[in-house]
């Protein structure tokens, strides 16, 4: 059953209250907060490529506090083991049974800090849980529950001793974005409250985790015209045919766009997706899914350049204003 206009209005109001609450701890970054929240409701994950000290940890904690969930921070290092992320089964001599001890991945909001510093083996431990929201250890499957959001970070400056994320893992992130530094006025406001070392601690929950799951289900019912679906498919195909691209947007990437666009439309009070929603989300949803040709990259071509070219080359449909 498709979302109704009344449900869309409720969704928009609730979404804005969530953004307002997180904004108390992460000031001046409403657009980024909106993208991350939309990713959580689309049941995807976020890759933040940012310099240290821009508020990534504060964002994760504020999100968890806002939805009455739990948060965990995993510092990825070269010696981190997969079991340090997922958990381990230990034999209890008193009960004579094997017991599973959950790892930090079993939290509502997980901050995977400097994920590219861990070995590929440890990075791969995230593949199943990010795709299916579950972990299998010794043949037993354990669900992470809902909501479940991984916010992974990587430092774009310090590349020594890092392991590049493989394309298969990059494709599992719904969006890639950056928080960036705040402007002068916001920085002054942050400095005025610098004595509060944990601004998210004082946040009150806006909704419960079960309500977040309900919002995710409701957002998934947003209507998408067949013309808009074709538009997404044509854009994805155009990235694969671009001369500067070795690897274009996959089918998973196209599905991710539709999922994200549904939540984005509902967050703006609509029960249907517009082509403009797709255009607004192309960069965060697809930029990390493109693998550039070496010669084109050497010549200065970037993913953003290719996406802009694709948007200019594919005509947007005149979608109906409602389902």
C-alpha cells in the first residue's frame, strides 16, 4: 500500500524534529544530518571521508540519543581482528556451553573510525552485516536489530599504512559524504560551549527505535512512477558507457538510489518521488561507486565531472505530481 499525503506530512514533521534534535549537538550541518538520517531510514550505511575533528563521533552519538538507541565506536587498526568487530563464541566451563559474546557491531549506530586502516580480512567482516543486518559466527546467525546504521570514516589526508576499500565494500555504502568544517559563526557558537565535552549526552530521545523501524517501512511505501524508475536505469547505464569510466553504477547502486529517493521525498512531505529527488541525490549516492579510467583520472576527470555529464546527457521525465 502506498503512502498517503497525510502520512507524508507526518513523516516530514517527524523527520524535521529528528534533524532539529541532532543539530543541537552537530551545529550548522543540517543538510549532512538530513542525508545521514535518510540513509538510516533507507536502511543503508554512510561513508564519511573527512579530516579529524569535524564532529563524526558527535554525529553518531547524537543520532543514537535521538532515536533512543545504542552507539558503539570501533577504532580500526592494522591489528584489529574480525572477531573484535563481530564478537566471539567462548566456552563457559560452569555451564558447559558455548556462549556468544556480541561485538561492538551490535549497536543501533556504529562508528567505524578510520575503516581503511584495518586489514582487508577485517574489513570483510563488515560485508555480511552491512548487507543483511546479521552476523554469522560458528554457523549461528545473530541479528543486529533495527535500526542499524554503520557510519564508517576514512581520513583523506593520511594514506600511509592504509588499505584501500575494495569496490565490493564501497558499493555497500548507501551514501558517501563529508561533514566539513563549520562556518565562522557556527564555530564561534561551538567554542562558546566548549566546556561541554559531550554535547549529545544532554539530548532527549525524539522517538523510539521501534518507531524508527516503522518510519523506514512507511518510507519504503512511497510511490515511484515507472518513468522515474526508467530515468534511474538510464542514468546508471550512462555511467557505464562513459568513456572515462572503468566501472559504472551497479544494479545495487540503482536500487540504492530508489530506496534513498523514497525517503528523501517523504522527508520533504511528498508521497511520490520526483526526478529532482534523483538529481539531488546523484552525488552522495553514486560518486563512490564509479571507478575512473587511469588516463582520465590522470587528466583531472573526477566522479563529480562524470555525474554532471551524465545528468546533462540524460533527459529527465515529466513525472506526474502524484500517484
